[in-house]
């Protein structure tokens, strides 16, 4: 499965805005803003993100990959998903 990186980022922004910010107005932060530092997502939210990523992009996330470096911003998560999708194809 191949997906445009902009589409991946957009999908992540939409999910975070609706699920964690309860907003239909979009994601108000820059793509490199830390979800944790901004108070957007807590540790339980990270698990929701993992579930979303697995379902939305058809990838499997190993426990060892659930790290802030992979899941703490739109930018990091998009890069992580893109890397997983490249290796899966």
C-alpha cells in the first residue's frame, strides 16, 4: 500500500482534531508540535493513536515502536507511518 505523505499527515491531523481536541475546525498546531507537551494526548491517547494507525494505514505497530520519537507529533507519526508502509510493500 502506498499513500501520499501529505494524505498521511492530513489523516493524522483530522483524527487528532476530532478525537482529542473535539474540533471540526482542524488541527491548530504546526506539524512538529509535541502532542505531549501541548497537552493534546496523554498516555492513553497514545494507545488510541496506535489503534488508529494500524486500522487506517494497515500497518502493525510493535510495542517497542511505541515511542515519543514515533508518536509525539504529526510530523514524527507521518514519517513513522511512511517508513512502515514502504517496508510493508
